[in-house]
C-alpha cells in the first residue's frame, strides 16, 4: 500500500469523524432530505451512470435500470424509516419509589449512533450494494457517516456515483465527510481502514475469504468493533415430488432462470437442489437440465471471479461423488451453465462439496428420507435463504423440514426463487455463519439500520436533556 | 480436563440439544409457568440457599436476601415479557402486486430461538448472575435451553440451586435438559463447552482475560456463534464543582459506600472519579477520603480475586503518576479501601493506569478543562456506566460531556451511584468494548432476551404454518 493511499484513507476517516457528532445528533428532517435527495440525484444521472456501470460490469441495461430503481426506492424507504422515528425511538420507565427490585430510578432508553462506518462495496450489485447502496442508506439513516471502500470491479462508477452524492451534500449544505470514498484494490487498504481507531463499525458484502480476513482484523483491534459481514451462501432449495409432478415444467424453467440470472452472481442464487428419490424427481431433473442446457450467460464481473468459477467447476469434475448432468457445451461471453449430481451422503460428510461456487451452477442431491434431507440442511449450517416447494399441506414431515430450514436460514421461501430480495420491514438478509458474521442483523430491509445504533439507558436524566 | 468431565459436559449439551426443538416451539403458557415456578421455588428454599451462599461467598445475608429477591423478580419479569408476546413478535408485510421494487411477495418476519446457550456464571452474583440468573431467565424466555458452567467460587450453591430447578422441571413435566449444570474449574472445561457443535450461543460475565479467551474460542469454531460477554468496566464518575460545593458531604458518603459495597466486587463499581481543578474539588477529595478511610469490607469472593486486587494496588503504588490519598491502614477480613490520585494526562496516555482493579478502590483524576475530561472518557473507550453529577443546567459544556459519556457507556447516570442495576425494559447493561463483546445487547433488563432470538423472514408462507 502506498503512502498516498494511506493518507487518502486517513483523510476520509478524519472527515467522517469530524461530521459524526453533527450527524448523530441531526434531526429527522435533515436525514430525510439527504436520503431523498440522493435517490433523486441517482435517478437524474441514471443514463450516464448506467452506461459506465454496463461497461465495467457487463450486467446489461435492463438489470442495471432495475437495480437503480431498487437503490433509489431503498434510499427513500430509509427516509420513511427515519420519518417514522426508528432512530429516535425511546423506551421510558418512570421511577418507582421504594426499595429494589420493585423500586427503581427513572430510566430512558435511547439510541446512540455508533459513529463512522467503513462500508465495503460488493462486486455484484454496483448500485444496490455499493456507494449509495443499502449499507450506506441504513448507516446514514441511523446517524452514522460512511467511508465507502470502492469495489475494484467498478471503480469509475464508484467515483461517478460519489460525485453525484457530493453534489447533493454540497447543495444541502452538509459536510462532505458524511460520505467518503476510498479506493485501492490492495488488501492492505481494507485492513488499514478496518484498523483505523475512528472507525466504529464495518459493513461488508463479499467473499468468504476476504470477509473473514477483515472480520479477524476487526476482532484483533485494541478495541474490537461490530463487523456486519455477509460472507456467502449456497441457498438450498428442496422440492417435494408432488409439486414436481403437477408443476415440474414451470418450476424447472423458473429455477434455470434463477441460476443463470446475472450469470449466477447473486448471493441468493440457489446452489443446491434437494430432491427425494422418486420418479417425479427424476423427471424433474430431466426437465431442469433441458431448461438449463440452452441458456447462455453474459461475462462475469471480474476475471478473478471467472477463475474462481472455473476452479470450482474443475473441483466438482474431479470429485468422485459428483457427476455432470448437462452435455458438453461451449461458453459464450460468460460460462455456460453447469449442473451436477452429487451423492447426498458425500455432501453431508465433505465440507468441500458444500463450498459456494459463485456463478451459474447448481448441484442436485437425491435424498432417501426426510431425515437425510434434514441432515443436508444441518450440514449446510448457515445460509441466506432456504426454499421449500410443495409445503401447502400440514404434516409432521413438513413441519420437521420447515424447522430445519428455519434453523439454518435467514429467509425461508415457500414459492418462487430466492434471487430477488424485497426491500421491506419484514425482510431478513442474514443467517447463521457464514451467511452473516452477525446472524441477528440484516443487510437488506429497514431493520438494517438497527446495525448502526446502540442502546444507552439514561438514568434520572434532567428534563432539559430529555426535552432536547 | 478429565475424561469424566468431558463426558458430563457432552451429556449436558446433548440433553439441552434434545430439548431445544420442543422449547423453541413451546407456547407462552409453558414458559411463563416455568419462569414463575423457578422464582417461587427459589423463594421457598431461600433460607437454606442463603446459608450455603454466605458460607461460600462471604457476601452476608442482607445482601444475599436482596439478591434472591432481585433474581426472583427477574424470573417473573421475563415471564411477563413472554406474556406480552416478545419472543413471538411478528412483522408482517402483505404481498404487493407488480414489479419490484414496489411489488413484493408476502413476507412474515418471525423470531427463531438460537438453540442451546452455554452460560458462564459470575463470581460476584451467586444468584442473580448464576444458575437461575438473568442470562438463564432471558434464554429460557427466548426459547433456548441453558447449560450453566458453574462458577468455582460457589460450587455447592450452584448444585443446590440446580437441584431446586430440577425439582421444578420435574414437577412441571418438563425435560431436565432445559437447564444443565457443568462444573470443573479448569479453563479446558469452558473451552470444551464453547467449542461444542451443538452450543448455539454463549453468555459470559466475568474477567477480561477469561472472557476474551472464550470469545476467541467461539470465533475460532468452524462455525462461529454469537458470544455475549461482559468483560469488565471502570465506570467513570464526573462531578462538577458546583454540586460538590452544595452537596459534597452527602455525595462523598454515598460514593464511599458505593465503592466499598460488596467489597467493591461489582462490575458497575465507580473506579474513576473525574473532578475539575477547583477548590470545591479539593474539599470534596478530603470529604471523600474521610468517608472512605473508616470503612471496612468483608472478605473477597475468592483467594485469586484477592491476589488480583493486591496486585492491582501494588501496580498503582509503583506507578510514578499515582499517589495514595488515604493514610496507611490495616486490612480486616477484607482489604481496606484504597484511594489514589492519578495524573489525568498519564491516565489518558497509559492503558495500564486504566485497567480495572476489582475490589474497593478508586482513582481520582483532576482535569483542567472540559476537553481534557472528554479525553479521559474517550481514553476509557468502553464502560458499563458513566455517572455525571451536577448537570441540571443546559450548557454547551454539559452537552459535550454528556455526548462523550453516551459515546463510551451503556448507561449514563445523572444522580446516585452506578452500583445497583434496575431490572426494567429500559435498562441497558452493556457498552463498547471491553464492557461488552456485543455492545448492542444488554445482559440486564428485558431486552436481554433479544440476544437469544434471530429473525427469520418467511416468504409466501402457507396459511396453515402462519396459523400454527
């Protein structure tokens, strides 16, 4: 890491720290105005920003327009969350005279913004998980300045979006330090940012390796800080034979589309298809392979992601427990989709077979019992999503499978596919390790702003303070 | 660690894991009945339990009776929290037709109990932070079985309270695995418990060294789990000259009582008294020393705690920046209280001077400015409490000091002393590192049960499931 790089990081953090008290104590009106202003500015510059984004990521204008719409919607949604008073919520317990435990002082539980947040952009959502994405929106709504570590996969877009944001801050007379941008592809730059004593929390979306490395750095600080990392997920999907008998053709097509959407570069891409040994499952596998075979993909986000995908496929091709289910094929701009069958028991026993392969691939497991299906889910252990198809009827088997899905996932779907994450109050985008380093928090939906607030109990606070 | 010790831990965890699904899905009625039953049984056996507790801890029957009252109050309070529906709270977002981001599926955010909790008892609260203490009550209320690691400072009491609890479980027809007890003073026993794959979360109250060691173990698991640790706190108290002029005598006495209460063995004991250079402060120091000098203490909880106290005092006596403020004295059963003045700038610069000394001791700092007082608070960095005396008037200086106190503490008091922690909904017993490994959680008060629940979003859940 170069000296100028360190200096730029230190300057961005210092500017954020300088703005932190002002922003932590800012009234709702200012925050609402900023979040709505950022949404509007993003839309005003949509055409030129999407041109840059498409050049850098190859995700295509349809997807990118949708992503800008989501990002603006999300900024406005957090403005609404501020308007509804979430960051200013108070729990007030009046004093009760007498001896404890019944007697007590006056306690007022308020919410304290943590301070400057280091936010690591994701590669695969150049708008929605980047400079003005969900982490930034939720941190600003909570009252925290943000220092964005730009993703090296879309540096020009990051700079352009940051310029747009700086224009909004300037127009509203707000300090530029509320939203800093640092670059540098080196791991050392990220480490320096996480180690900075004035950084109060980290939000990270990315790879398991990169995320655990930075999480370790956060934990090794003299004063460890909260680290909200989304580190990967293989998103099991379990389908019962009955629904496959009735609706196999349609489900096969929607699953094939979900796996290849965005070249499979979604953290919620369904990577493991769990089926019961049954003729309907065999037929579905044929339908699914037939739906997947002709689909082509666009190029992957970065050359290193493509290498990671190719390495993962090579690993599966060499694994004795895996066999390919698609005919030989030719890559286009992106890799051709792949599908493997993996022995269910081997999957349960061998962690390597459960590693996420980022890209358009899924593995099919055939289980012989509900108990083995539950073992598969427990072996996965932590996942952003689990999808259950065919659970319209109550039964003990279904209850047991739903229970296992709830135990390992942050979101359990009973229809549709897990790609596409609605931004709502009820959303949960997290889950046990490695889906999230903080499985009790979410990085999508309005509960995401809770990550950047800490409760403080004020005991016998003077009236003037509570009035302010 | 012996083979039988490992076997007993494994058996206790297995029994907890066997009971976990049943308890996670139990209705409010069962949990309320259990928590209230435990409170009642504790009170029924109060006399004999306190006799054992007093023998083992030397805390005295007045204090111990108060602690049992608090522990029973707390169990009943968590029963009330269950009755009010907290563990079963749902956020429901109906489906909206149309394309995203506005269009969305039906999402129902529910709360999932994490599973078996390993709970490490504290030495200094043999009832309220032990077998049936706040962590156990909140975990059971959340729907999680508990495996208690008994504290080696009160092994007979731990067994006796556990026997009482087993009686309640048996009488109510509930599995004994809901509350397990493991013993063994060795560090290896604790490590084995935290490493156990079926343990889903850890609650710890104790020393910085022991806590960080187990926190590291939890983070080094193949699947890291939430670790809620309270690791220590030095609890600054800042008093303005005006209030000392008016009320110095009374405040000196209450502060001296707080520091010596329970032989200073409270995590909220005020360890750092910050005063402004001013004649009123000088006079207060005299009043305070005079109030402290004649007080005697009971014996400390364990010989190793006493050694820790003596080592800490020896360190201060050798520190060039510290000078004693009390005359030479004789220890009784417990150590005589100690008071030192420490140079404020040295305190800011030298982390060793800020280390917690568990026992009846405080250091006095004289600061020359509001800015230096703020630097003191920021140097402390994380504390369960900060106490501010004399803040009845609004002023920019007062606002700046309150802001700094809120930034470093989980509870900010404006009157009284920090020892004595009310069990209420608004309470916050946590704070930035090292006060808590999870500063956004609390280990006292009804929000404590949030620690053992994780949100799960159910997407398009079938009606039968939502009805159940």
